[in-house]
C-alpha cells in the first residue's frame, strides 16, 4: 500500500485519468472528490462489499437449480 499525505485542495492522479482531491478536512473526517471516466466504477468500500456478497448469493448453485426447475 502506498501512503501519501495530502492537504486540503491537493490531489493525486491514478493511471493518468483518475484524480482524487482532498476537498475538506474536519476533525477525523476527510471529504474526497473523485474524477474518473464514466466506465470506471467508484464505490465506498462497504457498498462494494455488499455488492460482491449479493453477486455471490445470486450465483449460488441452489438458486441456479431453482431457476432451472422453474424454466423446465
């Protein structure tokens, strides 16, 4: 992991097309701004984990078997 220090209004660039800027710092909370191409998904980690878990449940073999039974 790369650890960088940034102050308000400073930014980092990732892969020439993603910019992450520090917009505000209040106590222990930091507000970030992210500029990325539309085809690059950007999620908070807790939301990303929920999406991954939902996808895993959706691909559960029991669910596939139940769907096959419904479709005949």
